[in-house]
């Protein structure tokens, strides 16, 4: 199972995540306060986060992320980022 380390306001929470779920789905299932104003449809960017480690284990950026201007560096939309392995996610 992929290990996802969420860092929220400096506090780390490590979760065993199910591969194939989105970062948003895993966050919501474990009480991590990731916003999702559009319900995970890629139209609001309230789920924007940083994948500070393990970007190679995330799905490639998609058209919805490009459309929201999330195109560079470690920034991703949590709802559009599918987990394929260990990563660290900063909110
Ligand atoms: S929840 Fe709206 S863009 Fe991800």
C-alpha cells in the first residue's frame, strides 16, 4: 500500500492509502482538511496542494489541472492526482 504523508500546518500524518485513489479521496477518508468546493471535479482549485516528495508516483497532470493553471513545479489538484506510490502532500 502506498504511504501518503500529509503535512498540514507543520503536522505530519502518515496514511496507508489505496493505490488508484485520488489524493482528495484519501484525505477526505482520513480527516485531512482538504477543501473541495467543486466536489472533486477539477473546477475550483480549493484542493490545490504540493506534492513535495514522490511526484513520480502521481498520475500525470491532466487537462483540468492545466485549465486551472496548475501546470508547474510541485503544485497539483488533489482531486485530479491519482496515487500510484509513496508521496508527501503539503496543504
Ligand atoms: S475539488 Fe475542486 S478542483 Fe479539486
